[in-house]
């Protein structure tokens, strides 16, 4: 009898230890996945920020674009979004002339760039961040050579953006859309990127108002930059 009780006790202890070890291994696996995904979204968003910074640093004035035969249009379109009684201002699109980086030894070329905020083509279109749902967006970059050239796809952020804001200020600190001809003081860029841990996306997707929504623990990265340019 004592031998039987000892065996049962040993079995229970071994079972508890197994469950504890399994739970620790599972949690470690979750942490590893979350860290990996966080690094992915951070690097992807950071690379996208550097492209925007480069374009804004090389922004050109209306007269400079006209002299080079480029499209001189500069325009910013914004949208006020109400989410859970919180109002945020998002940039829907921004267009401006700039120089692009030389490729294979070619000289600098002036081009009109466009950053257009679009809905994701597929997959979840919102995420649950800080106790509220946020829309997911994909910011697409386009290039247009010459005033009558075609508007061509030239990269994107990926469907990870929850807010995207670009604001221009004149040299007196006043908010001024597309300050020009020596009056541009600085341009401020802000955006947030969010993504689920890949391992749990399937079970963490639900339908809300006939749309797929992600929920659960998210990886969030926030970015911001202030760009100064003497060219506009």
C-alpha cells in the first residue's frame, strides 16, 4: 500500500513539474515570437521613416521644380478621425517635388513624390491598441518624372500603420501647408506601426461589423522626426 501511495505521489509531483516546465517553455516561446515580430515591425517602419526623411530633406521649391521641368505641385490632405471619442488628425496624402538618390552613377533627378494612405488590400483592417480599435493603413510611395509623366509605384510601408501625420511649419513656427520660396522652417513626421505576434494571428482575429479585427497583445512602434530643409 505504501509503495502504491509513493508511486501515486511521485506521479503527481512529476505531472506538476511537467506542466510547470511546459508552461515556462511555452511562455518563453511566446516571448521569442513577440520579440522577433517587434524587431520586424520596428525595422520595417524605421526603413520607411528614413525614406520619408530623405525625400523631405531634398524637397525643392516651386520655382526650382519648374526650372527643372518637374511637377511643382505641393499639397497635403488631412482627415480628422474620431475613435472612441478621441479625435486624431491623419495625413491622407502629401505631394511635393524633391531630388531622388542617384542610381548606378546616374545624376540626381528631380521628381514629384506622393505618399498616399490606403486601406490594406487584404487581411485584417484594424488592431486593438491601448484598449481601443485603430484602423490599419498602408502608405504607398509613388514617383512622377516630369510634369506629364506617369505616376509609378515606388515602395510602401506595408499594412502596419495606425496613424500617419506630416505637418509643415513656416520659419516663424506657424503651421503652414507647403510653405514655399524660403519660408519653410521645418517639417514634422509622426506615425505609429502595430502588428500581432505572427504565431497567434489566426486565433486572435474576429469579425466586428463584417470586418476582420485583430486583438490581443500587440507590438507597437512609434516614430517621429523633425526635418529641416533650406530648399523651400
